[in-house]
C-alpha cells in the first residue's frame, strides 16, 4: 500500500501524541514474550536483508540469544521499506528497526518515539540509466525521468548527488515507484533512470536494461546510503536489560559482517533476499567490510544525519528541526563495544569520511 508523505507525517504525529498522552503501563508489568524487529523489504519480497541486519536474521542470532528466556523473535521486511517501518513504529507494532537515514529522520520529526542506538554502515548508491537515455554524467540527469520510492534514503541521495552538478531534485522529473514498478517503468521506457543499491541496479545491468551512469562506490561521496538501528522508546524504558542484549547481538552481527574471512559467507547470506549473489560480489568488490558495516555513531554518520535533517526541513518533510544529540544516544553502544572487546574493529571517521585515530 502506498502512503503519501503528508498522510504519514500527519498520522504518525497523531499516533505518537496519543502514546505520549497515555503511557503504556501494561507492558512494564508483563514478561516480554516477543521482540519485534524490521529491516527494509527487498525486490523479491523474501524476509531477509543485507548488511548487519541480514546477518542477524539469517544466522538467527537473536533467536539463540533469547531461546532460554522463552522470548520469540518476529521479523518484518515490508515492501514499503522505510515509510512502512515508520508507520509500524508509530503504531507500536515494532520494538527495533534497522533502516535508511532519511525515513529515520522523517519518522522522528513526525513524533515517532525512537532513539538511535547504532549506525548500520554505508553502502554505495547507483544510478542505472536506460542506454537510449544517453545519461553519462550527473549533469545529463537534468530534465530526465528518474524513479525511486519517495520517503526513502534515495530521495536524499539524489539531492546530494545532483548538488555536485549544481542541480536540485526539482531539475529532474521524479517518479515515486517501488522496486518492481521501477523495473517495469525502465522496461517500458516510461522512465530514463532509477536510483538503487548495488544488488538492484547491477541485476538490471546484467539483464541489459540499464547502464551504471554514476555510483558513489569507492569513496565516502555525498549520496551514499547510510542508516540507523533504532529502538522504540517505550520498549527501551520498560526493558533496559533486554535492549542491551539486543544491541549486543546486533553488534556481534556487525562484527561478523566486518571480518574478511566471512566475505564469501556474507554473499551467501545476502543472496537469501532473492537478489543474485554475483551482484553482491561486484557491489562489495574492493570495499573494506569494516567500512560497509560499521556501527559507529561517528562524525561521518552525524554529518550525514545533519545533512538529512536539513534536507527534510527544506523539503517540508518535517515541520521543524529537532535535537539530534538527544535522538542519537551512543552511551549503550560504547558500553557494548567495550564489553565485547571490539574497540579496535572499526575506525571512526570525521565529517568528510576520513578515518581518524
């Protein structure tokens, strides 16, 4: 089901306001029976993901962690990706979610009561263009028809990519389409290009439908995708010990996904989404796994979040800025990384993406 941004923002704010006005006391008195998590849906519709959340799901690390407690783990990978995850969080149907930076921000700006407790790493953004469209540079996108799902990280990615050619999103004709509809529009010639992750765009390259006109691969270029691992504030307040255990298990998954000896196994895990394994091989080729799967809430992450907040305010996706330092809480992450002895696994980066320390 497609949900307009205006409808979501209005609805989410109302739900969140109701939550704040009527605190949920019952859950604090009851034993936790289930932990509900979500990640972005994929084009094949299979309940798996990539990155750290994909490892967490495929290896059933949470299921093993909480088996002795009799706590079930429920997963959601909605086709509506970030906007759908926001709606579920607003309606109290999720406890944790790992998804893109822009919908994170839009949800929080609409009043969805979450806290960021970890980053999810960075991935390249790809622009796939129909060969007949003759799009060879960023500047060539001017006046072209570009498809992606609005309200997702790719709306921000397009803006930051176009900035490099002194263009804005208003300089292209945007088609708000989900995965399968984007492919159909490319095949029919109704759109000229689409934005997506490597596994999506490279699969279309292999089919001869598009060429890679541009990508952020190989550098921390503006427009790369980034995301956050968030917790619902009510769940965190009611269950601090369980929240810490969930984060510890998520960081263990990030560690697994960051080890070079696991690279081939990662491709097998990511292929559970239904995307061809070879597309992940090419997407990750030459990239350090520690960069792709870093959970650090460092200067680079915060700079991306700040750029995202500025964009959402300028585009009126949120009504007003909010305090990022209050929303992003790295205290539990710092403790978990120290407890696990992972202090030297990932390199912190500054606002420009350069490694520090």
